[in-house]
C-alpha cells in the first residue's frame, strides 16, 4: 500500500456525503455514507474526529501527545487507516 | 434491549411514478394495497376495492400516509436505532412535502438518501432539499443512450436526468448513479460507467435486475444471457480497480447465475425495515406482494417499536430456527441466511424454503429451467409490460408515455 505517497501537509477530510456520528444505541462512533454504515474502532474514531482542516502531520502530532506514543509508529497507523478510508472514498484530501 | 435493532428504514412514500420501467420491484397489484386502507381487516384477502369501501382520504391521496404520520414514523424509527433513511417509491418527488420529511429525518439525526428518477427535481427543489438536510441523492438512469433509456423508462426522461445530475452537483449534494442492468442494456456497461464519470458521480450502483414485482412479470425479456453476465462482471471488476478512490462501484450480482443465494437483508428482521405508502411495515419492500400469506402491521394502528420486536411478520423468519433442511444443517446458514424469502415464495410457493438459487436447494431445477429458456425467447421491447401507476384520481403529472 502506498501509504507514504500522501504529503504530511495534506488535509484529510470526510468526503461529501459522509457523516461522522455517534450511534445513540451503542455509544460508538459510526461513519454514515450513501451505501451504509461503518462502525469505527477507537483508532479510526480518534483520527477521523481530527479530520477538520488539520494536516496529516498535525493529526499525528496531536495523537502522539495525547497518547504519549512514538510519532513515527503512529504516523504509519494513521497513514494506513487514512489510505483504507481513501480507497473506499470515505475521505478525500484538500 | 433486543439483540436486533434496525439500522435503515426504506420509506416508500408513494407508489406514483412518472416512469414505467418494466423492471420495477413495486407490487404489480396496487389494488390490494388500497384495499387494506379501505378495510384493514378484509385487507389483502379482498379483490379490488369498490368505490363504496374507499374512504375519502384514500380517494384524494391514494391512502398514503400524511406528512404528520411520516414525521412520527421517522421519530419512532430513530428511537429504535435507525441511522439511515432512504426516501423511495415510486417517485418520492411526487410528494410535495418531501422537504418536510427530509427535515424531520435530519432533526432525528438520520442520514437521508433520496432514491429518485430525478423527474421533477428542478434547481429550486434541489436547493430546498439540501437546505432541509438531504445527505445524498441516488439518481436512476436506464442507459447512457437517450433513445434506449427512454424506451426502457416508457417516458421521455433521459435528457432531463442529465440536467438534474448537474443541479445536484451544483447544490453540493453527494451524487450516486443507479443503473438496473438487464438484457437490453447490459452490453452498454462501459458507456454507462463513462456517463457516471462525466456527470461527476461519487458512486455508481450497477445492479443486475432482481426478479420481484414488475421485473418478475417481465423476467423472460429482462434476464440476460450467461455470456452477457460474464462480460459484465469482468467490466465491472476492471472499472472498480481503475476508478478506486474516485468512483465507488457497487456491483449487484445476477443471483440466478450464482450457485449460492444472496444474504438477503443480512437476515430477516435484523437490520432493515420498509414502510410502504399506506403505512404497512415490511421486513422487505417486496414481501407484501411476494408472500401473500404474511399479515403486516400498519403504523396507523401500532407503533414501530412493537412492530419491529413483537409482530408475527418480523419474527416469522428471524434467526435460524425457522429453517428447514438443507439450510438447518448448513455451515453457511449464518452467512447467507437461506437467501431471499420473497424469492423462495415466488419460485416455490413456500417462503420458508431454501432460496432456489442455492445449489443445495432441492428446487434449483426451477432456476436452471428459467436459465435454459433464456436463449429461446428472442424478445423485443414491445414484449415487456410497462409498469403502470396505482389507479386513483391524481393531480400528479406523469410524463407522456411512449406509444
């Protein structure tokens, strides 16, 4: 997977027609899109809730600080998660 | 808390439609639907309703639920756990109160999809729907070619749809293109995908026709050949790869040509519910016409919560206890749920049977016989029966049908 192809200054955001919401029954975070519903794990939720104009680098730094994690390892996770969501057209880059 | 909760509500807000597509999954017998409004007890057992039986509101609005009734249904659905609503029909734009219903959905935090022919969706209405909170539009096309598309729709619609697609894009609403694929248009799959690219759609649904309602009636004309289906599958697979990240391609398999049944609805009464124009609540939109022995509850007499949890119709095929052999002992039973109950009913006259598409079904020969006959019926457009509208007085303007 070409997870390094996206620049650190790219700003990931939800694709038009995709909504991030809390499922009131389960309390979990879900992505709503034209064809259905995707229940998010905690990592995906933490990343997507930061896709609000922040750059990829800023998202990684923010998460590293909050979770006291190694930014380098975290960057791989973030890029892989975003690449998967991008492939499924759930996010796009500004 | 019940183990099952619905995620999506299909709101069939009207069966009126300006198009006459012969593959429509709506019931061919609207009389019964009207009859159940006129006399809920006699309901589906009666033949066409007499004028004397039809209450005043049914005469003026086909017995359709009112704006207030739909708003209540939407709130009850959200309370049950529904996260998405699809406004469908018929043509949902035939109801002038659609923006009010979309607004109710938004207020209930539902994600709203409009599933439409686009006829009647001018720039003003697109913006009204967007402002009401509409999330996504699924616009149907019958082909990429105007002449063929209009022949299939039985109406002059194609050129107008092109304008509608542009209006939707201009309003900033997510656009999907929906194609129903059948023998007459399946060979134009590459051009149809190209149309989606040109129109800037984010998603394309290429759905091989499924045989319910009018499509079941027209099956002999609509069923593609095996060669057509094999080519289409390759084209769709290649396009999916080529357009990954740009256009999401969703290919619905031609299940008669499969050896295992589709996991219909992800199981009966598990994730989905449909409310039809008159308020009957169905586990599946085709169940009322395909499974005549099931009695459905109506939102005018019961709340949605009770219907979902307690009704006989929703519990009839829930889980796996109802399954006969070969499903009962099959390792796939939690994967395909025995296939489609409506298909079992339509093809074997018993909704509890294994979907006859399954290679293990003792009734698979019924499907094979249909496939064997596909080459013997060289049919043309005039051989199919166009979908007609429910008969009742109407101010709704339908497009001029092609003679």
